[in-house]
C-alpha cells in the first residue's frame, strides 16, 4: 500500500526509502541495495533484491491502530538464523514534508 511510501532513518545504518515504482513498491537501502516488496503476512513484506546475489530479505512496518506507519524493521536476509534473531534493524519514519505552493 502507498501509505508505506516514504523515508525512514537509522542513526546506525542511514536511510531506507520506500517508493512506488510502476505496479509495485521498491525498497532502496543505501546506494547499492534495491529490492521489490511482495506481501508476506500482515504488515510484513518479502524483499527480492535486484542484485540476485543478495537473495531475499524481510521488512515489517509498525502501524498504529489509526493506520499510521511509525517505523520499519529490516532483516536483509531470509536465512533461518537471521529470522530467529530479534535484532532486525530499526528505521524511524521521517515526517513527510510538503513544499509551499
């Protein structure tokens, strides 16, 4: 859904951007990583990295009861060991800015 589109930031890892590109959404992480998002379960999406050598990852959006997205948690890999870890990388959503008319 388009309500995930935006910029998210981590003090440790920098920025992640979710953009609507064509018929799907794309996650951009730093200058080298980009991947298509495919619904996984609830507010979680599988990331298929454009560089196929990177494999797949997982992103979970944290959505409040009003449907507002506050942050996302990123697991760059879908390996069993990575998914068992409770240490996904947290990125806080930045408020959208509007330009004056």
